[in-house]
C-alpha cells in the first residue's frame, strides 16, 4: 500500500496567526472545518503575542471536517496543495471546492 503524503499549505496570508511567518504556515498540520461546517475554516488558527511553529516546516492538512468539499475523502484532503486566507473575520481554506 502506498503511503499517503500530507497535502501542503502552499500559502497563508493570515499574518496575525501565531504559526505564520512570511506568509507561510509553520505548524506540522492544521485541521480544516469550523464550527457548524459553514466555512472551510482553519481550526488551528491562533492569534496572540506568542509565536509558534517550526521554521523549517511547511504546514500541511492533517484533517478536513468539511464534508461537502470535493477534495475531502474519508476526512483527508486530496487537493494538490491549499491556500489559506482571511474570510470575513476568520481564516478559511481558499482551495475549498463544493461537491
């Protein structure tokens, strides 16, 4: 069986997130899917003065809870890569594509 590779976060313009440095996500993995499944929201988003993440790591999608996304298969993301950005007052997966 072939090992599944984690889908990488191509870019993230949510510069106020603790894991963001130079428009890149530096946590090992994020979870996509906010409360109520209304938006493909980044559940890992953290705002504050403390900075986190690992500078040598390009973040990936650990899980996706957005059932109506065409890239969601068994709660895993199958997109080639994703972009994250601000939507209203929260970060969303901009690669989201409804089924």
